[in-house]
């Protein structure tokens, strides 16, 4: 047999064996991978109806978790006055919006020179300022230099607002002495100079804000840990800018501004909203996105009407999406101040 013919036969055998080996190898390797197993849809559960009682005079502030379907913490609106940002690189100081507090920046004057509350240019706190220091009533009280916080030494006249019965709480004067990534130092006194003291407020990294009561200088953890709560039911200050600057006290729902976002849907019915629609919404962490206008009041009768067509799509601190709307505002005794709402996981 010619040598060429023998080589050709040998080559054919090699190709054949390689082909068989390849096929077998493919079968063996393929069998090593598990088959795709369809993911079973998880049970999103039925819609839940819940209610938060603030009382008819709205004296309570209530922090709520959607995933746990319960209130995590409640406190009287008068328990605190100032709240200090706990983020190590943020230095916002908030007034208590629930008591309708306001302040006047008197500038870099001597602390002793502020003795009177007579002034008509008070600035009310508003929900925009929770993270934006330039929107707060106290504002940017410092300059920064070489990554250090340098106080402007401005003195602030602080109106502590009113109790839930409308009784004024009183005035103090306050100066921020300084701050660092661990906390704040402030000086406070009554307008007549009595009870002057310096207070150190240490940041708590587990919270958005740490609170201070000017009644007893107690430092308070008014809010739950920042990754636990989604909604805050409370009175707060809303600023109207038309026809002029008008701070107005309202009652509603605020978002956790760091870890909760929401969108509004007034087109679809609550029952029609599904998880397939999530990508079509524009979400915002604006604290008062839910706000107060899911209800209207008849001024002549004082009767509140809830607007269930105002639907809110909420992404909570755990990353889950919910749809929520309000269905009531009175308790079983017919007293106002008890928001009743229906929500369901998407």
C-alpha cells in the first residue's frame, strides 16, 4: 500500500477519535452544570391596613417601619428643640418643625447684646433643610478652611415655638462655638443672660440626627436607628413662598431622607399598581414628598376628607417596594389625628 494512503487513513482515524472525544467531553462537561431552576415568585402578601394615633392635638411624633408593620418609636413633640446631623462630614442643625420653631441670625455680635425677642424677620424651619444646610433656618453657621470647620460666631435668637395646646414655650439665644466630625459645641442662655452654659453634643453614627432639649439640656435619641425607619408621622412646617413668605404648620408624613425614596401616582387606582410599573416612576428622597396634601379640610366645619386616589410608591430602607394610600384620618371615637392607611409590598 502506498505510504501516502496509509498516512491518510491514519489521519482519518485521528480526526474520528478527536471528534468522538470532543462529543463525549461536551456531554460530560455539560452534565456538570445544574439545570436552570425557575425562581418561584415570593408571596407579597395581602394589603395591610394600619393606623397611627397622633391624638387630636397632634402632640406625638411617630416613626414607622413598613417591613415590620409597626411604629418603632414615639415621643412628644415638645421633648426636643434642636437636632444635629450625625454624618461625620455634615454640620446641619435643625429646629423642631413640630413645635413651629423659628430663628433670627443676629450676625457676629456679642452674645450679651441679644436681650430682646422683638424682631419680625424670623425664619421658620422647613422640610427641605434636612440635608441641605443652606435651606435650614439656622443656615450655614460656619466656614471651612483646610478641612476644618470655623464658626462665624453668629448669635441666633431662637423662638422655641408652641406646645400642642398653643402655649408659647419661650426664647433662648444660641451660638455655635465649633464642631468637628465627632460633634458640636454650642453656647445657650436665656435672653436676660441667665442660665448661660456650654453644651457638647456628640454625633451618633447610627442615627440621622441626635436631638437636644433646651429645657433640661438632655441629649436624646428621638429617632430610631437610621436604617430601621421609613416614615415619620408628625406636625411640621411647610413654607409657602407665594404670595409671600408664609411658614405654615401642617400635619403629615415625612420620609427617612437618607434611606427611603418615594413617587406619586394619581392616575392609577391602588389595586391596579403592580411591580411591573416600578421602572416608570420617578423616585425622590425629598422628605415631604408624601407630606400633608393627601387630605383636605373644610374650614367651616373642621371635617377632614382623605384622598385615596393619592397613591405613593415607596422604596423602604430594606430595598423593598410598597404601594400606599390613605383611607382615613379619624379614630374609632371619631377624633381627628389618626392617619389610617393601606399598603402592600410590590
